[in-house]
């Protein structure tokens, strides 16, 4: 099975975040899938997501997903994960 190269970071209005490997054609498609949708970023690689969290959240303890969990997600068959923190 071919691994997904990119994932979309999805913000929900309850403070949770999702990482999704689903292939969305637009933000509207993401909004239609999640009732609590607030916003999403364009699909990013594993490295891009880690870099984004480093810049946006600083210390890894503040990240919504740990570095290890992000890497595991990209290496797995999971399609969607929800933030741990």
C-alpha cells in the first residue's frame, strides 16, 4: 500500500484538532464532513506539520500532537487522528 504523503490539519470550534489524510477538493468539503469545523490548512507533509508546530506552538509539550504521534500517523493506515491535548 502506498503511503499518504500529505495530511490536512483541521481546527474544530471545541478546541480540538484533527489530522486527516483524506483527499479534500476544497475547504467546503471539509466543513461538510465536520459539524464543529472552524478552519483548515492546506495539506502538508509530515516535516511541514512538525515545522509548523515548532513555529506556532514552540515547545513540543504545547503541541496538539507529539512529534512521535505525527510520524506514526504518516507511517500508518489511519486516515484521521484527533489531538491528544
